[in-house]
C-alpha cells in the first residue's frame, strides 16, 4: 500500500536549524522513498513499511541528540505525489 506522510519537526531549543537540516538529510538518504521539502514541512511518499521504517530510524537518531523535539505528522493512505 502506498502512503504519503507530511512531517514537521520542531526542535525546542535555540539551535533549531541544524537538527532540521540533519533530519531532512537523513530521511532523504533513505532508499525506496520519495522525499519533497517545502518551507513548512517534508513530505515522504512510498510503500507503507518502507516509509514508516525510514521515519522511525531517522526520528530515533534525531531524538537521541541533545535537546527536546516535537514531530507533527499527517499520514494518508494514498500517494499524494
């Protein structure tokens, strides 16, 4: 099943730009998914298991960094790309 996920990461500290860039770079490096970025969010498209596994891995790495983070997501059960 193809899905679309809209992600917005909010680092809750003064140094917020670099963690966002690192998260986008990590998710963009994942294979078998499509990633599109705009000023407000990052969209990820692909097969359900591949997309969700990629997000989980990248999010865990982000959350293990210093600081606190919030991730807002919208998951759609169709391909919006």
